[in-house]
């Protein structure tokens, strides 16, 4: 039935990479609770999963709201008794430098991108301890390593995810809970479409802009959410049993070079 048979997973984010991860884990036998704030996307993911006969329950949840996350974990843990895998893929991406980004937008970015990882650990780690261990996988970004201009709130959150991943790996190693992060380059998802429209206008030819973004990557293309989901699945599996505290880039070589042509 698949390598994640009998495993219980919680995934935040119900489009793009979160959606691909949910489907990947569920197709390999996991029971997945998917938490998302986008009610329309949640419904679509629930319908797709149900039509495939997958064990997926999508819960309308603001992952930056402590009570909402507590309720979602109580529901998940109450139904199945413990959690094995958490994948944090919820994020927002404000654009602008410090003079252009309101403090509210900055704090919301930190609350969603970083705070949600704190909350899923707060409520999820006790459930993992009941199962004798687990794995937490945090979606960061190459922009936590090096960045473009006009994205200071987003990259602050992504750098924080790298640091928090290391800290949680140390904090929970004795519980046999591994904590890693994944740093993608450009990947074909709604957040990249937002980037395309921000830089090129609302009527931008998205395929053409994605081709241009892809040309900046040495492999000559952007990534697909399913490719990131495959890496996440590997990191969640027993094959990665000795991996913790580390960041895993999946960026088509983007950060290998120094941008000189
Ligand atoms: N696509 C890329 O090019 C790229 C590159 C580097 C890193 N990433 C990271 O990958 C992760 C997944 O992003 P994606 O590419 O799938 O984009 P996406 O926009 O499809 O996914 C983000 C998801 O987070 C959800 N979300 C936002 N606020 C939320 C909240 N408060 N509570 C619950 N859900 C919330 C959105 O509804 C959406 O489903 C993010 O951490 C993103 O920063 C993406």
C-alpha cells in the first residue's frame, strides 16, 4: 500500500507545494490532514483527494492563529491518536522594501511563515512523542540564503526558518523527532504567479515570465511542485533516518553560481 502506510501527516498550505505534498504522501498510504486558509482551494483539494479515494481531510484553518491550529490538531489527533509527519508549506509573500511594507504586513508575514511553524510544533510535538518520534519539514526558500531586492519581510521569514529548523532539530532530537528544511528556487505555484504579476503586471503572460525565470536557473527551467514533494517525501521517509537539522536546496543550480554570465 506504500511506504507511508499507517503514517499520520499534517500539511499546511493547500495549493502549490502543500497540495503536491498532501497528494504525494496520501498516494503512498499516509492519512493526511491538510490545513489551509483558502476555502476555495481547500474544497478543490478535498474533492480531488476524495475522487482518488485518498485518506485526506482538509480543514479550513488559519495556521497563524493559535486557537485554530490547536483545534485542528485536536481534531486530527483525536481521530487517529498521534502524528508522525508535519510539513509546513503555508506562506505569504509581501513585496516591498522596509519603507514600502507596513509593519502590519511585516508582522503578518512573520506570523504566517514562521509563527505557523512554531504553532504546528507546539501542538504537534506532543502528538509525535506519543508515537515515539516523527519528522517536521519546513518549507524555506533559496531567498533565506541570498535574495533579490524588495522582499525584506519574506526573506526575514525564510532566514528565520533556517535558524528555527536547526534549533528545533536540537530541541527534539532526544524525542526521535527529526527537523529539516527545504529551500526551493522558483517553482510553478500560485506564489510564483504572484511574483510574475507583481513584476510584469496583472495581464502578464505567465508562461513567458516563468520561462524567463527558468532561464535564470542553470538547468534552464523552473521546478514543479511535484519535484519538491518528492524531496519532502524522501526526507519524511525512513531512508532519511540520519538526516536532521539540515537545509536541502532544490533550485536547479540557482544558488551554485554568482550570477556572472
Ligand atoms: N513557488 C516558489 O517559487 C517557491 C520558492 C521558494 C520557496 N517557496 C515556499 O514554498 C512554500 C509553499 O509555497 P507555494 O509555492 O506552494 O505557494 P502557494 O501560494 O501555492 O502556497 C502557500 C499556501 O499557504 C496558504 N496560506 C497562506 N496563509 C495561510 C494561513 N494563514 N493559514 C493557512 N494557510 C495559509 C495559501 O492559501 C497557500 O495555499 C512556501 O513556504 C513558499 O515560501 C516557494
